[in-house]
């Protein structure tokens, strides 16, 4: 009788855990192959940035410089601050995103302004280059979401240092606006 009771409790526990996960995970995430949002940083929102160790970012925009910034509904920051020298270390900004226990990171999404400058950039996770983008000089300002596959790297890490480096040449409005505006960084993953 004890064995049956134990087995029944084990089955009940498994069913309850499965039911809780079903209700806790967003239905959109389940539909997209089981990926869920593990961490998200709204760049330019100090509350969202807290605890993500931002370093090298410009002032909160558009408050600091004015301008359209692609019609942004909120705030952003640039990776290469106005007036900074043209050195690789000055062109980059970094932040830390976290992977919860029992989860594995699979994708990184960046919402970046492809504006009037050459907004080309590269992305590193730790010391590994994971993405490269060649900006388009279209004469318009468009927010683009870049999806970066992390499945082959970052398997066991709990904290990922993400560094975004502007690679395009300094543009005519650099001393006012800087270069390479970023609005959001999202980390997606799956439960282990």
C-alpha cells in the first residue's frame, strides 16, 4: 500500500508541476518552440537597467540631445558617446544579462536604430564574436530587431557579458547625437 501511495503522490506532483509550467509560460513562447524570455533590459530606463552592470553607454536619449531617434516611444542610449575619441574601446558598450537556474540561453535579441549614420556593429558575448551587421544608408531611421543564435556558445553560463561595438565611420551629427542607438536587449532560452 505504501508503494502505491508514494507512486500516486509522485504522479500527482508531476502533473501539478506540468500544469504550473503551462500557466506560467506565455502561450506565445510555447508556440515559438518553447523559448521564453529569460532576461530583458529596456536601455534608457534606469529601473530596467538596474542590476545589469551597464558600462560605456551614452546619456539617455532623446532627452539629452533632442531629435527624432526613429520616432522612439521611450528612451534609448548610444554605444559610442558624442565627443568620444575614435578608438575601439570608446565605440563599445556592455551589459550583463542573466540566465536563471535550470535554463539555457538560445537567442539574444537587440532592438537597434538603423539611422542616418552607418550603423554597422558587431556583438560579443564574453570574448566570442557572435554577430556582425552592415548598416544600410537608406536616409531613414528605422528600429530593427536583430536575432542572434546563442545555441553553440554560452551553454552553461549563468551571466552573459554582452558587448556591442559600433563599426561604422563617425557621421556628421556625431558630436550632437553619438552613434549606434540601442533600445532593448532580450535574452531568450529554454528550460533544461
